C-alpha cells in the first residue's frame, strides 16, 4: 500500500478533477491518495467522481480556516 499526495491548490475546474482521475488510474488497489486543494467546487466534485469510480472517500477536512481542503481516498 502506497501513499500519494496530489496538490491541486490554486487550480480551478476542470483541472483538479482531471489530475485526480489520472492519479486514481495510476494507483494500485489499497493505495491512499491525499488530495489538497482550494477550489470549492472541486471539493464536491472529487468525492462524487470517487463514488462513481468505486473508490472509498475516507475523510474530507477543511484546512487553513476553510481556505483549503484535504480529501483522503482509498483506491
């Protein structure tokens, strides 16, 4: 099991989702992906994409007083 960080801070749609989908495909089953971002819409879209791809969203957390977010996903 590997751990992968995906930094999409300061990126706007559709870039964060596209970057995440590519990372999801590269990851092996059981890998943990931590996505860090700032775009509010992506915070909602990435978990929806995970559900559609059969991935498990472990945690969604606000950081930096709500200016950033972090989503932890298991492939």
